[in-house]
């Protein structure tokens, strides 16, 4: 399990070292042009370069939504 920022997340995904992503969505929102995203450092030139996700399950944990995804590295 890693709990990293955008740069570490990008390198782990780019090197295909992640099997699953678990996102926790809280009841508040933070934004702005200087707010970090989930994955940083990722520049893609086409849709084929995107890392695909498959939603495995989702559930509520208190007032937070938890979404679990498998990584589909070789999907186009």
C-alpha cells in the first residue's frame, strides 16, 4: 500500500507497480490551479496512452464513498 502524492503515484503507475486503486471521496471539495491531482507528471499524447481502470466495487464508509478499481495496463 502506498499513500503518496501525485509524483510517487505517477511513477508507481508508469512502472506498472500498482494492481489496485482505492479512492476515498469525502463530502468536501478542494480546488484551484495549484491544487495537486491524484497523478502528476503524466503527459499523454493520445487516448491510447491512458491507464485504464475497471471499477471493482464501491461502498459507503461513514459519510465517505470508497471506490476500488483494478488497473488494466494493456487495455486499449
